[in-house]
C-alpha cells in the first residue's frame, strides 16, 4: 500500500503533469471529486448539492504559491466566487488556504490579501474558513487568524487532531466556528501522533471538547463512520442540539452516507474543490485511498 501511495504522491508533485493538466480540463474521473474548473460550472454543482439539502464550502484549488502576481490572481478568484455564490443565493462559505494567497512569500502581503477576502465575505454575509496546512505554516496561520478575530466574527479555522497540542488549541478556539480533522500532512513524531489508534483517540477527544466546553459551532470533517456514529451517540447522551454542529465530507466521497446523515436530520456540508489546478488534489486523493482508483477505471471504460 505504501508503494502505491508513494507513486501517487510522486505523480501529484510532477510539474510537467501539473502544468499539462491545466490545459485539458477535468479528466480520468477527477470530475467526480472536483466541482468544476470555472466559476459557472462550479456554481451549478454547488446549487445541485444545496438542492440535496446540504450546504457547501468551496475551495479554489492551488497551494504553496511563490509568486506575488499569482497569489493576487488567486485572491481575486476567491473574491469572485464569494460574490457570485452570494448573488446566486447559495448556502455556501469559503475555505481558503493561506499558502495560496502569499503566506510563503510575506506574512503582511498574505494578511492584506486575506483582509480583502474577509471584506468581500462580510459584504456577502459569508463565513470564511482558514484551512490548515503543514506544521511549518501553522504558527503564522494562527497569528493571522488571531489578528482577524479582533475584527471579524465570520472567520474560523481547522484543528488537526494528530498534533499533540490539539486539545490545548481546541480550548483556545472553543468559542469560534472550527473544523476538526484528523490531519492530512506527514508530520514527525516529535510533534504529532503517528498511529491511527492514537490519532482517532485524540480526534474524538477534541470533538467532545469543542462540542461541550464552548459555544462555537463545530464542523466534524471526516469520512470515518466509526467516529461519526460514536459522535452521534455522544451527542444524543449529552442532548446537544443539532444546530450546534455539522458533519463535513469531501465532494464525491461517501455520497450515500452523506445523504443518510441528512435524512437522519443532521447538518451536512460538502467541501467542493474547484479550478484548473485539479491534478495534484486528485492524485493526493488516490494516494490516500487507492480504492478511489475505481473512479479512474470507470472514467476510462465509460468514454
Ligand atoms: P480515515 O482515517 O482516512 O478513514 C477511516 C475509515 O473511514 C477508513 O478506514 C474507512 O473504513 C472509512 N472511509 C474513509 N474514507 C472512505 C471512503 N471514501 N469511502 C468509504 N469508506 C471510507 N486536513 C488538514 O490537514 N487540513 C484541512 O484543512 C483539512 N480539511 C478537510 C476538510 C474536509 C471536509 C475533510 C473531509 C477533510 C479535511 N482534511 C483536512 C483531511 C483530514 O485531515 C483527513 O486527512 C482525511 O479526512 C482522511 O481522514 P478521515 O477522517 O476521513 O478518515
């Protein structure tokens, strides 16, 4: 399994394939997990999901941008999607990766970009989630978040359960809207749990803490049915109101389960990545779960 994972991670980092994929549009089954390449096709996808009783969060694909003009272009793309989805009356919010709008270039430049996004979101009465990336960018991201929180109440972030200090962090942000995840990046054992068992345990702990200790809205972002059902049992015994939390899953994953949770009366928010930079995202999803290769096989056999 490790070999297959490494192959897809290698493919995700291949610059020639990344550049080529921008020219050809969604291929090889990527359309099942990416909402669209442009604003209009993505808006249609977002509306479809809303019509199934689920809210959406959109993510303009692309990360670790190292060029100022590129970062500004991405900022403008995000602002455009905020305005257009608001105009379309969608139940939507924005997920933003700070490395896409200049975090790796200069912190002040990045802060000014996210401020512009926050202003557009405020006008649209929309929430903005700062996605969390690797440990190296975490401290800078939290500094920016703390500064934004002095001025805005429509911003929140992600806490990654694999970090040893996740529980401390979840207490710090217990009163703001927070997405809780297991954590997606490879981090060393000096700072992060490594085994699935430890990560799952830490994850369930931070879910409980965020749900009961503060009054911030909790987004439980996972495809793991064991964690979800355990959380539901906890919520029922603690009599926690359904409007205090939601489940989140990625677009195209466990669609039946998403609908099942909606039918059971839970809030479900679907995370929809979109844009021409779809290739690395798609390869990482294949690396994470090689069973997703059936998307590729189906796309090749049905065309
Ligand atoms: P896993 O531990 O991958 O899976 C647990 C079990 O669930 C599996 O063994 C299997 O039985 C079942 N399962 C999982 N996937 C499927 C499937 N597709 N079909 C059927 N069964 C399945 N990470 C970050 O670091 N930063 C972020 O900002 C961030 N945002 C995220 C936003 C959303 C909406 C989601 C869903 C994830 C996000 N992540 C983020 C990724 C997250 O940290 C995990 O890496 C990712 O969700 C995989 O872990 P998991 O919780 O889904 O469960």
